[in-house]
């Protein structure tokens, strides 16, 4: 996995966690769900990068 992709995924995950926390604090279920979705997306991207790396070696 390239460092750039890893950093982008980490940023997306952090933003998702922040959205989830904001939604939970304000009682906004939509924002909370969007944050969870962003985190799941980052996790999927990380998994895809790991699979690509496994086939490179």
C-alpha cells in the first residue's frame, strides 16, 4: 500500500469518527450514520490495498 493511499484512508477514517461523535453529541442520527459509513469505506479501501499488496509479492 502506498503511503499516500494509507494517509488518505486514515484521514477518511478520522473524519468519519469525528462525524459520528458530532452526530452522537447533537443527537443527529443522520450525521452519526454518515460517520459510520465513512469509516466503513476507509476500512474497505484499506482491505483492498492489502489484497493488492499481497498479490504484488
